[in-house]
């Protein structure tokens, strides 16, 4: 399925490549993943604070709704990201993107939550190229290593 962007400033090529590369580097088939998973990308202004009201961080604090977040359900991922084409914001967004993809790949397994949340320090780096206008840029990000749970 195509990714549905409910934003106006994000580089769609970057986020398409980001999702494809995370799935690929975790050893899964991109076509299968994109066929079954419906991905929606929203701006932070669309975050519903009531949804996160009962959720606390590992340190016991409430979720900060001005930071990127996401929700993974049955074959649907909703990402709430900075609607900005700034490279630093893209890196922050990328961390949330890979986090929710990890949840999606573990959906239906006993490790759906713990495989990601208890494993955040076990990461590896991926790099890929994307086009921004007529310029090719390299993007680097870290991914939670959930390959042993797959």
C-alpha cells in the first residue's frame, strides 16, 4: 500500500526510502510489508493527547506530545512526526519510524512490545541515499536490532 502523507513539508522520497530500508535491513521483504501494512504519516499537530494520557515512559513520566510518536495496530501504523524538511528533525522522526516498524514486524508475536522496548540499546546503523530535488543525499540512522525475534 502507498504511504498516506497528511503533511505538507516532509520529503516523501526520504520517508519512503526510510521505511523500505528499515524493513530490508531487518531481513524482511519490502513488497510483502508494504502490501499488508497501511502507513499514515501525520504532523505533530494531529497527535491526540488523550490517547497517550494513560501511557507513561519507562521513567514514569507522561508522554511528551511535542515529540514524534506513533501507534501500531493491526496492519496499520500511524506516525506523528515533525512536519519539517530539516535534516535534524528527519533524524528525530526516523527514530520513531524505525521503532514503529519494529513493532509492526513483531506484530502477533509474544515479543510485540518487549522485543522493541526492552531492546532499545541493541542497535545497528543503516545508510541509504535519497533524492531531495535534484540533489542526492545520504541518510544515516540506527535501527533497533529485532532480527533474533523474527
